[in-house]
């Protein structure tokens, strides 16, 4: 395989010869894609239903947005424990259990009679969905070489990059044709099929010795994630700092600080933070977090813009997001064509530039212009999110992938939860002061200023990855390093 080593001991990507997938790897990828599709689709499919839920439950945006945020929070809260649980009970068994929980929770969501029950059911759904992707990653990485990681990530990327488009589009059609409950009933047959296929195609390993669960670390990490996100949400609810917001932010920040201190001292921590001693892994992790915030946080804005400012139906609002998915599909063949760092930085730069027009949204902005820009923005997402995670995996040895996988998934999902909460704060504050379509459009433009800032923040560590990668390629001994890596 072709993975040279940078000056910090981090592996960086160069072109690798194609290595055929084994039958076991093909089966693993196929089964994992079913669960990944459900998990990521439900991250976005509800976004287009927010406007409908506001009316059905007679609740405010600050309350209904928890239908989105609770799912992301539960995802992030459960992911840290997946590495330990997979070692203890077996990755395939845990994957099946996660799909079962997700499917049952989908039924509960569809049967919810009030917004509180829906939020609680979404949290349970997030617990199942949160374990699907990291455990699925452990399943296929155990059957693949480092040279195959980029190609497999390109396949697994399909549900990730299509979720922003297919979610709202499918959700809009279901809501218009039936009602919002249909978006949850949709999960049931696919969830059942995923469980059956996993039981038939994956060996049900029994797990083994995993040591004691780091309960203290799990509590601190979960409390920190929930506290910070709750504090940000309360800022929007109260239109400024209040007691609940301050307590949430302080408690959450303190818990996260405590988790870091605990993890660095513990013999077998929940998450191995020593991986951040690798420059490449740290840069890729920061970029993953920021891209998660820009991606998932930004997703909630456009459906609301089309419905609130332009008065479009839920179906039209969902279909108007299709150009983003088209752009992501156009970018998919190139996610492993060049070096992961160079591709990730290029994608982040495209994403930042294509976000600028949304800062100037008005009540009459041309739909043709918006669709063209969304195609470019989708290409930016496709060229940044997957390559930056590929770069992260290539900086760690194979035996550390089970430790790296939960952290990358946590960062992406926590970034999404915090991004959703933070942008909801900004948007709620703006809409509170504007009642006309023109004023509301300005409010959405202000929210996109924050999306732009977050995207630029993601481009900076991606630039470091690209620079390290380029420098490694120019080293005189790079051919020897590539030959040695290929032997491995």
C-alpha cells in the first residue's frame, strides 16, 4: 500500500494501487451501508418537518428544534462507549442490537402524541443510530487494509453526502402525501431488513476481554456534551444569557475539562486522547468537528428559509435541496483521487466560497442562482467531509482504529449538535426582531455568516493536512517510504 510518513510520524496519502475487495469486506460494506443510510438519513429527514411540527404541536422553534438536537445529542452521548462495548460483546452483535433499538424507537416516534414524547423517542432513536456508524466502521476496517480505506470510505460516504438532499426531499414527499409520522414508519422495513441481513452475512463474534467500562469518563463526556448544547439552546430561548444557559455552559465546560483530565490519567480511558499527540490526527479531528457543525447546523436553515420566507410547501422545500446532493454525487469519484489532505482543503475552500452568496439572501433571491450555488456547495461537502476522515484514519496504526473511530464520530456528531443549537440561537434571535419577508431573509443571511465562519475554521486545519502531505511527497526518501509501506 502507498502511505508515506510525514515529519511528525503521521501517515499521509499518496496514490495507491487498487486492491480487490474480499467477499467478507464486500458483505461488511453492504450491510453497514444499510444502517449508515438510516442513521444519517434520520439526521436530516426531520429538518423539513420542523415547520409542520411547529403547527401540529403548537410549540415554538426553540422547543421543536430539540426533535433534531435530541437525536444528535444521543448519537454523540452513546458513541464514546461503542469501542468498549464492541470489544466486550462483539462488533456484529452490537451492530444488530443498535439496529433493533433504532427500529423500535422509530415506531415510538411515529406513535408520539405530543412533542415531549417525540423528543424522548428521538433520543432513544439516537442511541441506536449513534452506535451504528462507529461499530460498522470497526466491522469493515477489520476486513480491509489501509490501502483500501479510501475506497471503502468513498462507498460509505454515499449515505453521508446524500443525507442532506434525500432526507428533506423524501421527508417533504411523505409529509405532503401522508403526514410527518410517515418519515419514521419508513425506517421500519429497512431496519428489519438490515437486522436480517446482518444476522445472515456477518459472523456473530462473541467479543472478549474489554476491561472495566470507564464509567466516570462516560458520565463526564456525556454530561459535557449535553450541558454545552443545552446552554447554547437556552441562549436562544431566553434571547440572551440567563441562569439556565449559564449553568448549562459552565457545567458542560467543566465536565469536558474534567473528562480530559481523567482520560489522561486513567490506565484504560473511555477514549484514548493520546492520539491527539499526532499532528495529523489532531488537524483532521478539528476539521471533522467544524465540518460537522457547518454541515448539520446549516441543514436546518434552508428548509426553513424556503417555507418561512418564500412560503413554499414542504415538498417544494425538500426538492429545492436536491442540487446539494447532485453536487455531492459529482464530487464522490474524486474523494480518493488525490491526497486526502489536499482534497479536504480543496473541498473546504469550495464550501467556504459557495457559502458567501447565502449571506446575501433576500426574499426574492433567484431560485436558479440558489440551485447553482447549492450544487457547488454540495461538491464542497463531498470533497471535504470524507477525505478529512480518511486522512485521520491513515494517521493511526491499525490497532488504534477502534480508539480513533468513536472519537471521529463523536466530533462529527457533537459538531452537528452544537452547530444546530448555535445556529438556531442566531436564527431565533434574528426572526424575533423581523416580521416581514425581507427582514426574515436578512435574519437567515446573518445565520449564514456564522456558517461561513465555521467553514473557514474547518479549512485551516485542512490546510495543515495538505501542507504536511505535500511536504512528505517532496522528501528525498519518499519513494523508499512508499515501498516499505507497500510491503506492510
